[in-house]
C-alpha cells in the first residue's frame, strides 16, 4: 500500500501501531439480532493472539461441530483484541457448558440461538479503537488530515494483510500452472489477492488523477455500505449525493461479465486492467464474476484524542464491512506495525 498514491499527499507525522495487542481493538457490528431459536448457536467471542481460523479449529475440537458447519462474517486480526460472532450447527441438547470451554486467548461473551448459518460479509461493519504510540513529526499536519478526512473520507484501498507475504505472487504462479495442486483455502486467498491488487491499482489511478471521490463520465455508483451498484440517471443530482457521502464511485472486482462502465471511467479502468492481463485471464478462468466496490470509505463517528506529552493518538471510528482500518491510518501518518 505504501507505494500507492496518497489522497492528501505524503503524511508528515509518524507513529507505531499494535505495540500491544490492546492498542488495536476491533468489535464486529452484526446489524441484526439473533432469532432466539433455531438449529444454530451464535457465539459472541473476544479473542487475542488467535486468527479466526485458529478459533474455528479450537471450537470444532471442543464441540465436535465440523469446521465447515461453523460460520463467520469476517476474519479478524491475530495481533489485536477483537470481538466477533460465529455460528455453530449444534442441537440445543448437545450444547456444552460454554463458560467452561477452555480456549486459550478466547472468552465467550454471549450465547444465543439462531436459525441460519452466518455467511461471509453478512455483518454491517466493524468498530475500531486504536492507539498509535511514539508519535513524531508534524502533528499539526496530522490534526489537519483528521479534520479533512471527516469531510472527504479516504481511498478504499485493500490493506496489506489481504496480500500476506506472497499471496499475489502465488496467484500469478497458480494462473500460470507453476505451483501444482492448491488447497481450497489457499486458492481462495490467492484469488482474493489477485482481485484486490487489480482494485487497488484502479483506486491508485483515480487518486493520481484526483477523481477517486468524484463523479467521472461513465461511472456507476454504489450506496454507502451496500454491495449492489447502479447507473445514475441524473449525474448532476448524484454529484450532490456524492458530496454527502450517500453514494460512492466504484471500481472493478474483476471477473466474468461485461463492465457496466462507460466513457472516461471505462477507458481509465481498462487501461489499468490491460497492464495485468495474466491476473485478469486467471480470474476469468477461475469463474469469478464481475462485481463492484466503492472507491472511497468514510470512518463514521470519527473521534480522536491527541496527547503530545505521551506522544499518543487514540482513534475511534466505524467502518463498513470489507473496509480496512489501515487504509484510514495510511492517509494520516507513516506507521510502523509491530505485529
């Protein structure tokens, strides 16, 4: 992400994130309540030092529920204190004494019955509480960026964690047939990395041309927090909704199907995709369908506390599902990640 252009120019402040796991707290916001009955159990879990997949494996081992019958909305960081909800396909009479369940690093906060398995992306979003330490540099620039971000948001880049150490290179090798059989989970990670890289390159080009948060001729738009997109009938009217952050311009999550873009927006996007033909061809061969993602994000209810004597910045904000806190942080300051 650091080699992609910044919306507000290169930050002039610096700091350290995740010096302690407690400095990076994430709470999942489902956006709906449990049914109160049904064949699934919803577990509200707080974890530290565990990936979501490690938590699922531990729950499977202790309850006898197969991993494929444990649902979740999104993966949560290991080097953080996070809360999320998981669903387990489990008859009521087979429920264990949940509070006695011993999973190091995990605490069960609540248990409710529910009628459906949780699916990826079913939640509304996440609430973040972050502490950045060892602040230095131009803190007036940092404060100005915080105020500006309240008005304009930030480019909706996928975070570096989406790419792992070498997921993008593994994707290129997989598409070229050079890495042999690939397990299903790894295949999903590689496909996601390839798609995310193409999207980030589109965002970067729009940022470079200062149109990442503006309507461009031929754009299709997306309502804030929604997955579907639409072709605007009255671009002039939509420009007002863009200013109010009710809708956003979109970029391709590349796959099969014709792009809905037209005009200048289509030409810009196509010029980026043509430079990554191996990834485009691989995603189509894998059967992924064309989708759209908002080019910008807004950290809702953004609040901060800057303590210059302690050289710390405390941040609190909400993001929609699929949006990355590191995309917010990169526009504010140059940070080292101690995770």
